[in-house]
C-alpha cells in the first residue's frame, strides 16, 4: 500500500472539494468542547482581590446561552455528525470512481447511512462508556473503602499516608491505562467499520464484523496509517497551539486592560464570545478531522484494491 499517495491524495481532496469543509466543521464542533461559565452560588463575595456583584440578568443570560449551546450540540452530535461522517466517506469514493461529487449528493449519501452509522456509534460507545464507569469505580474501591472506614486519613503518618495512597491509587492507574489501550485498539476498528458500512453498503453489525476482519487481515497497514495519523495529530496540535496561545494571551490581556474594573462587562464579553470561540476551535479541529477521514477512506479503498488484485492472480 502506497502510504505517501494516500496522504497526498487526502490533502488534494481537501482542497479540490471545498464543500467538504462544511461537514468537517460539524465534525470539529462535536469533537472540541468549550465549558461554559461557572458562577458561584454566592453573588456577593469580598476579599483582598475581588469585590463585585454579578447582576441577576447576567445569570439569566448565561443560562440562555448555555441552553442554546446545549441544544445545538445535541442536534449536531446525534444527527449532523453521523450524516457528515457518511458524506465525507462517500465523497472520497465518488471522487476515486471519477464521478463529480457535489454538496447535494454528499448530503443525500450521508442521510442514507445515518441510521446505520448512529447504530454503530451506539453499539460501540454505549458498552464502552458503561464498562469504563464500572472499571473506574472498581479501581477507586480501595480508596473509597479507606475513606469510609476511617472517615478520612487523620492520625496517619505522612510516610504511611503516601504508601497507602500509592497502593490504593495503583489499581486506578492500571484501569486508566487499560482504558487508554482499549481506546487505541477500538479506534481503527471503528474507522474500518464506518468505511465498510458506507463503501460496501453493509448493515451495522455486518459492517462492524467486516471492520474487525479488515483490521486483522491488514493489521500492518492499519498500524502504519494509525501511527502516522497520531504523529500528524501531534504536529497539527503544536502548530495550532503556536497560533492560539499568543492570540489568547493578547486577547485576555487586552480585555482585562479595558474592563479591569467592570467584572459584569467582562462576563458579558465572555458569554458573547463563547459561540464564536466554539466555531473557531471547531473549524481548526475540523481541518484535521477532514484530513483524517480522507486518509482512512483512501486506505480502505487501497486495501480493497489490494484484495481484488490478489484474487485475480
């Protein structure tokens, strides 16, 4: 499999079919989260640094902004994200078959595979989430048992406390390490299953089985693609950080310099900036998600071609 061609072709498709950036934005918005404002329950608080009052209308405004963002996020993640995923994959297929992909055709193909891709997401993520919660609770059981039995760690010597914390947190650390490894293993299987459903028009469960079979049969190629994408993700993260960090620092310093004595104005600016900031961060994330999706699709098509060539020889 020509890894170099897969990566360069993925970049070419990103540039050639710019309507894909719309679907990429959806993917980015449902991958990058921005936490909302956290207001204390005590609106009047004085100390050496702060002495301000949060206006009640600002609390109402924050709740409205939070509800709007929550509704947008739910709609995006439970409908548009899966439509976008199918559209991205099918557009690459159409391009490689010398067809002329369009936004309308991509949208229609995404809607066609929506229910199956949603089912795949639920089939994988729901058991994974429930299993993760159970394992994390089991990992914390020794620490929770100690806290309940002793009602804290009062009277325990510092050395004994450190040894006990090490012994009780070790299972939790092992659980976290196992969950990370599990996530690393599941991710390429999920990507293969998505492409099996879309490119081979398979039902959800059959697509998952096909994804597992393809990952096993092409484990070397899948591993190479995965490791290169991890490296690309790290490099892209460093690049975006070089842009985002200075802009964020200068922006915060500028706003604080202008409104340093008006905390309510700062809160208003923060609330108004939430949605534009979410869109901006989502767009940055979407760029890489589009590239990553194209790479996995090109890799899957290359594996299909390799199997066909082997079958004819």
